[in-house]
C-alpha cells in the first residue's frame, strides 16, 4: 500500500514520462508521415493529449473505485 505522497510522486513521474515520450514520438512520426508541424504546434498537441489522458485516467479510476465499492469486480 502506497502513501498518498508516494502515489502523488508516482503520478507526476508517470505524467512527465508520458509528456516526454509523446513529444519525442511526434517529432519522429510527423515527418515520416509527411505532416508539417512546427515545434510550438507539437508542444500544444502534446499538452492537449496529456490533459485528455489525465481526464481519462481519472474517470476510469473513479469508475473502478465505484465498481469496487459495489463489489462488481
């Protein structure tokens, strides 16, 4: 069982790793796919996908918590 502090640290590291990986993949894949994207556009795209990912993770986590309380899993 993790403490809240450790859970927070893990979440932050996970988010930062996701941002980094997403940014690097986009720098590689857009030119390969011949999609012209400037650096500042790539940063905006990375931020948008990160925010959507955070919201998605939160909703899924809350659903699982609810299901767990109702003993569905």
